[in-house]
């Protein structure tokens, strides 16, 4: 009786593992192997390149992005920089960067006093839970930055392609 | 031809800050995806967007593969005078799209 019980158990396990292996096997050809991901260091290097010799200060930027995202393929993102938009003093550029997508850049926006407001909205892709960093360049040569952590349940770039 | 949607107010007061919204239908293929047979799918994205107001640049964006499909942008402009706001998209494989909107400033 005991033996039979064991046998049944063993069979069930075999079936379960077998099914698992079969699933893996079936999934293997469709698994998308991405290239090496950008790293926080790579993002930092990109920021250093943008900023150059200037000092990067924290503040002045509001990033409006959901803290928890279900689908990384379309993440609504609004960036507002606290800066006047006059001829003498305006926000020149806003760069959105990330740590863990294949590339650190997301979007770079260039503004001038005619833009009226140092703000824009868009939709971005995030491959994983990570920090999104925004760097803003003002016309007086100062650079400001802000970061926000976004938790992503299903990352972008991983859906199967036929 | 790529389909683009633009949203521009038809009338504005002089000096008013107006909101502009643009969306263009495009898959924004990242170049980081592979087919089931292991071939890499070539990058095909829109990389530049430029908005001009009577010929003067008001907004420019460099887009990277991390932009969602059907790139959407919402931004602002100062309504200085009546005229034409022109939107241009440039992409890989020589893609170029253009939309214009008339605005009356009182």
C-alpha cells in the first residue's frame, strides 16, 4: 500500500517536472535574449557627459510618474521644471534617463522662451523596476536633477515576436 | 504614410500659454528584440520631433528606443501672433511626417 502510494507520488512528481520541462522547452525558442542592460554606472556616465564640468544640484524638478506600473510598455510620465521662461532666464533642456533599459537615454527635450512652460508629458518604456532620473539644464548654465523609483510588474521589450 | 494626430487650439489670446498635443502612429521598434528564429529585428524609430511657430522653433525632442509605441508628446507654447504651427517627425529609414495647424491670436 505504502509502495503504491510512493509510486503514485513519484509518478505525479515526474509528471509535474516533465510538464515543467516541456513548458520550458516550448518557451525556450521564444525567449527573447536581450543585450547587456544599461547599468546605474552607465547612466551616471551619460549624466556626466551631459553636465560636463558644471555642478549637478538636486531639486527644481517634479517627475509625475506612477510609482507602481503594471505594463512597462507605456508608462505615462510628466516632467515639470520650476523655472521661469523669460529671455533672460529659461529652461534650455530636459533629459529623461533610466538605469536598466538597454540604453540609458529615454528622451531629450530642448526648449526656449517661446515654449512658455518648462514642462512636457509623454509615454515611456521601462524594462524593469528602476530609478528614472531627470536632468534639467537652465539658461544660466546650472544643472538640476531628480530621481524617482518606479516598480514595474511586466517590463517592456520582453513580449514575444512572431 | 504615418498617421499623426495633433491638438492645437484654433484661437488664443495674445501672450497666452497654449497646450499642444501630438501623437503619431509608429511601432517604435527598439532594435533589441529577436524573432523566434533568433534574428534581430532592426531598429525602426522616430528619432526627432520639431515644432515651429511661424518658422521659429518652440520645441524639439530627441527620442530614443525607450519611448513607447505611438509616441505622444504634450507641451506648451506662447501664442505670440496668428499663424501656422508646424510639427515635423523624422525617423529611421528616411521617415518624415508633417502636420500643420492654423492659430488665430486676438
